[in-house]
C-alpha cells in the first residue's frame, strides 16, 4: 500500500470534497495540520465542500461547529449534510402530514423545513397511525433505544409508508477508542426484521455527491466528476460513495481506518481508493 502526501494529491484537482469527522476534526479538535491545509487549498483557488452523514445539525449549525474547532473559513453553503438530501426527498414525495422520527429535536428541523409535522417515535398515537405519512431515521441520539426501537418496529408493521434513513453510518465514536451503534445500524436491523428496504441518504448514496457538485457548478459551470477528489476516512461510505459516483478518492488514516489495518480492510472489502494518505495535514 503506497502512502501519498496529501498536498501532492490535492494539487491535481480543482475541487475537494471532505468528510468532516476523522478528516477535518476529531473528538480532540482539528486534525493536526488541517487548518493550515484548508488555508493553503483556499489560497490555491480550490473549491471546497464538506459532505457529512451527520443529520443532527443544519448546514448552518455544522459550519458553526467547524468554526468552533478553528475551521472558520467554511460557510454553510459549503456544507452538504445527509439531512438536506432527506429534506429534499420529503418535499418531493411526502406532501403533507406527520413524519415520525428517531433523533433529536434539532435533527427534526429537516422534517419541519420540508413543511411537515415532526413527531418523535415515542409520541406516536397508535390509535391514529393513519396520520403518519413517513418515518425517518435521523440521529444517533435523542431517543430511548430500549423502548423507541420496539415502538418503531410495531409502527412499521402497521404502516406502509416511506421510510428514510438520513444517516447510514453504522458506528459513531464516543471516545478516542470506543464506538456505539449509529442510526444506520438501527435501520439495518429494522430492515432485516421487517423484510423491507428503506430509502437511504448520506454517503455512499449518490445524492450528496450530486448536491455538492451542483453547488460547485454555480461557481464553476464546467465542473465534471473528473475534477473532484473525495477525501474520507471510511471505506464503506466516503470511498465507496466516491468510487461509485465516479470521482477520485483519497483514504486518510486519521479516523475510522487505522494505519495498522488499512491494507487488510481494503483487501477484504474490495473498496479501493485511488490514493491513501496519513492525513490531510501530512
């Protein structure tokens, strides 16, 4: 496995798509060298977008979070969230009614933004299930996993409505070394138990990549996938999504994929990045 210097890789592309957690920052703050790298890319005239599967925050809140960590040059218009693609789906496919959701009240803003009424799974009235027009998996927190998942399963046994998964991540970090089951894992369990397939957003699905490309096209009308480098720390979301969409991919070893296991994980998964870098700061 060849390791490339990130600056050498990035210099080949006018557009850089970054994952957020594990690439730009982690639980301690910015990835070492990330602030300097983003500044250098700006100075070189690169177009930057941040693609995050975190549906807990709006693009404005996500940009503010990055600014809190020192990444103050990234605007909300440059942040593409899986929640935004979910909102677009709801606007097009669910015209009115209530959407029951798993997540925090903040994540429910994507439902409200689509002109719909958001109701936590735990507050669904089983006597009025006809009012439920869709179900959404939004965030990893904000609900009682011991109670609300069972409620959700029973709701979906009775309701034949669209089910959307805003965050397909299977795990999320809780400390430097530990993880917990993420929304994507809960959704997969529900699919298996119910024998159903849900509508999934976030990486590796293509909607976020298309939304990001469309936003760059406002500044760079001639953009094509060959102009783009997707930088991520996770093979099954960032790299698989980028490969499928047809953009170049760079796996960084500063997050979910660790240096000691990267070669084995790549070989076992068959998901092959175009480049491998220690981090965006090296």
